[in-house]
């Protein structure tokens, strides 16, 4: 059955299907309906799969009176880095608003959680420590671990695992003053983690 995320007189959002595709992406199929006489934006933010940050870049604008089936796709490579092979919990914040009038109040601005296998089956993703880990910070409040470095044709990438251990606080993580062989580089990294959540960057 469809999972209704939001249903108001202005707009409807419902999940009609979710699962892995043949490329190992996790795909959520979403029904959107605009019941107003103006354009409406439907967007997801602060997405988590099994308590791990995941970004499907879900933002769709529908013209007045339109309906559409859209998809939120979680990339297979990012899921592999996080070790996600099964999804038991999907969380995201929903923003639905009049995109013709940015000053107007949002129709919907709320958080939502979906449990594909039932709430009792929801499991928080746990990362097993590796011998190659470089632990930068590990306290009662947070952890930051270098889990790998990769050289591509365009850049050298360092993958970090970070965890907010405070259940009721949002933590901001940023990388700055980066030196490689004594040469300063500008890195573009800034993330907020909700309480009890984890991520890779």
C-alpha cells in the first residue's frame, strides 16, 4: 500500500514503492500532486538510511494542478561505503511550498520516517573498526575517523566516518586549514548531523 507522507488541501506526497534496482541503487518512487493554482516545490532534506546520512537530491517543482511520479535515488557507491545492503529505516525532512512566492509560509515543513520492514525491524547501521582506521577524535560526544584515501583522475579524496553520540543535539562538522605536503588546499566540506546519527564524507 502507498505510504502517505503528507496530504493537505494544497498538495499530496506519497511513497508508492521502494527497493534496490539492478545497479544496487536504492530507489524510492514518490507520487506528487499539486492542488493549487501556482507552482509548488517538493523537497527532501536531512535524509538518513539506517541512521547514516544519504543524499538523494530530491527536489521537484510541479506546475499548478499537475501530478507526477518521481524518484529519490540513493547512489550505490555511497551505500557501499556505508556498508548498507538492506534498508530498515528511511528518515527525511519534507518541505512543500509555493515556489512562486518565497515569502509565503510553507504548506508542509516536517520530518518523516518510513520503516520498509516494520518499525520493530529497524536497525541502526553499525560500522566495525578496521586496522587501517586513523582515529582523529573519539569521545563520549562524537567520533571522527579517517577510513580511507582514494586517488582519482581529478583529485585525492579522503573518506571520513563521523558520528554524533549526543541523542538530542545537532553537531556541525567542518574541514578547514587543509595541508597536503605543506601546500594549503581548499576543501568544501560542511555537514550537520542530527542527534544519534552517523555519516561519511
